[in-house]
C-alpha cells in the first residue's frame, strides 16, 4: 500500500516538476509571470483527448504534434502580446505587474474558449490502463509511461540547456539580462525562445497528464498554482530545485489524499508553501539575491 | 462646500429604491456592491501596487458567516463576527507574504479563494453532510441597498482619511520605492498588513450583506473567482491612484457585463477577458489617468 502510494506520488511529482520547468523558463528567463500557463496544459490535454476519441489516434502521436503547435502559439503570444509590455515597462516590477494582469486576462479568454467548446464536464479516456507489477506493487501502465516520458523530456531539456551554445545563452539571460547583452547575446530572441519553449513543455505535460488524470476546462488555474509553488519552492530558474520541489509536492498530495482526506490536498500544498516562504523564501536551492 | 455636495449626492442615491422597480434595484445593488469592493481593493493595491487576486475569498467568507449565523444571532453581531474572521485571515496571509517580494503575494492570493473554498467544502461534506445552505432572513432588497450604500460612504470616508494620514504618506512612499521608504524609517510591513486587513474587512462585510440576496449558497457560488476578476478589471479601468477612480470603472463595466451576460451567456468569460486585456494595454492608468492627461494638455 505504502509503496503503491509512493509510486503514484512520484509519477504525479515528476509531472509537477516537468510543468514547473516550463514555468521557470518563462519566469526566470523571459521575466513573464504567466498566469495563463495552466490553461495551455488543459488545452493540450483536450487536444490529446480529441486525438484519441475523435481521430482514434494514439496520444503519443499527440505528444509529437501538440508541443510544436504550442511552441508557435506561445511564441506569437510573447511576440505580439507581451513584448509591447516589455518595451513599455520602465522597471522589472512594472513588467511583473503588467504581465500578471495581461496573462490574467488571457487566462479567461482561453478558459472561455475551452468552456464554449467542451463545456464544464470532466473528460478522460482510457489509454493503456493495464495494471503492471512493479517491485511488488501494482502500477497502471499509462502512469509509468507518462513518468518515463517526463524523465526523458526533462533530461533532454537539462542537457539542451547545459550542453549547447543556445542553452548557455538562455541561462545567461536568466542570470543577468544586461550583462548577457555585453557578451553579444540577443536577449530579446533568447527571451522569446525561452517563453515559447516553456509553452511547448507545458503542452507536452498536458498530453502526458491527460493519459492518467481526469480534467475539465476549469482546472488550469490549479496547475498554474502548483507550478508556481514548485518554482518558488525550488528557487526561480533552478531546474534541479523544480524537480525536488515537484516530487515533494506530488508525494505529499498522495500521502494526504490516501491517509488523511482527499479534500485536504490543496490545504497540505499550501501549508508546505507557507513553511517554505517563512523559512527559505529564496527557495530550496535558490540563492538569496532576490 | 464639497461635503454638502457629497451629502446631497448620498441622500439622492438613498432615494433610489423608492423610484426604481425590482430590476433597477437589483442593478443598483450590483453597482454599489462592486463600488465598495473595487474601492476597497484599490485602497490597498493602488498605493502599494500589490495585485490582490483574493477579493472573492473574503467576500465568500462574509457570505458564509451570514449563512451560518444569520438565523440565530442579531444582525449587527453577524457583521461583527464576519469582520473579526476576515481580520484574522488577512492578518495571517499578510504577515506571511507581505514581507516578501510582490510576486509571492500575488501567487498566494491567486490560490487563497480556491483554498478557502476547498476547506469550506471539506467541512460541509464531512461535518454538516450537506454542501449547500439556505439563507432565510427578513432583510429586504431595499435594506440591502441601504446597508451597501452606508458601507460605500464608510469606505470613501476611510480612504479620504487615510490619504491625509501618516499611514497614507507611508504607503505612497512604499509604492514609489520600498527600499527608500524603509531607509526613512517606515515600518513597511506593518503599514502594508494594516491596510490589507482594512481593505479585506470591507470586502467581507460586502459579502455578508449580499448573502441574503441569494437565499441559497454553496461554496461554488460564494467563492466564484469571476468576482475577484471583475473587481480587478473595474478598479483598473477606473484608475487606482485616485480614491474616486474605481467608481468610474464600476458603472460602465457593471452595465456592460449586465448586457453581455444577458446576450452572450456562453461566451461571457471570453469577452470579459478581451475587455480586460484591452484595458491593460490601452488605458494602463485608467479613465481617471486618461482624463487628467487630456485635460492638462490644452492648459
């Protein structure tokens, strides 16, 4: 029992970590606090649902098709909606407030479109829901597959950011956008790229999430919130921190839901968030410069 | 002079229930309640520039206080309890998040309504075993309107006094540059928490007064996030750097939303989102800021 709960907590936590990695790219590099982030995840989940039920194609195909589309959409959002704000903002605080407000409006637009298309009902589909024996515990195959894919994507992102020239440029912008310009990095392009990449990541997570969770059009805010909490817990811009914080969150939620009460998971999440804010506001692995 | 004009204006507004029919009165109640909420919101968020997304958390707390106590306790006592609850909740939230950068506050308030809603749902399902509650009182619509009007007068009076007090000056300094404010001896955290608590008391009281309008409430009605969103967009459209700013946004948007909700109930959320984005891009300093700029030019 404990092993099974732990395993499903790890899958959930891995998913949170992946979702949060995209957000940490958007917020850490492009400096945009994107409140409509979770809506994109739900939109991707709906796309995967439509792939499976409407076109009878595998959701894994959705994993190849949806993220590039999300990349393009996020790039367009950044280029046409957010860059005017970046240019208008005199200080970083000003940009933060403006981007929060603009993406908050965007949240309602995307949510409204999904509500108009799918209504408020809960959706799910049954893909690979066969039980597997794993170290004496029973795990659903779709959960395990989602975890493996999340690890692959996360690892690919980590290597891309640390081993390539472009990735290094993106990380340099995260550390100091002004100094990055001095070493001939095109900050505007790198920011747009990071924002779009974040969008592609959250879309990939959305497809994975849709394979083993039920979702509806109103659920985006919950994912945004959890991603934000994971980002802050792990330290803004820190991928390893996001992984650890995501796992902590996923495990806590599953333990609380199983052993205490499923209605109290969000309360538990908040309790952890408050403790981190009070004890280590810069995050578990963050530096205290903010 | 201006006090006389304000007095006459309030007296004229107090006559509204005698002149309008049921539909007009419910529209008037809507406008006055959003006036209180938006003004209370900008009381805190205007000078400090901390964006609070938790209006409905406090509004809902107020509504639930009424639902629980209205049948057994005297009405003033109900309002007092609502205020006390909101002071303690806002105090905890403020003390734990307002010491840090503004982003933490935004994130925490974004989820606060959801958190309170889940806790109330959990309590209702596990302890009382029913999700909804009936609110039976003998308070009429006109009485609700008058109470809200009194609350609106109060929030304007408080805002006016704060603007002329040391606290108001401290808050403006914090909004301009918090580091400088701290260096000139302002206890920034205390000032922010004090004002946050004050503004939430008004939101909670609005919820408590409005609850008898519904007769039936459940967590999804009382903690509907659209309320937070509406308040935010109204305050921004009007302009948050003047006390009378939010009203300028409340009146046109309340009428517009009434129209949209009647005409396009299924696409309401999309349209509200688009209106919101337009406001953020086209009128960043609100109607008041726009008017002030246009009027100054010819002179």
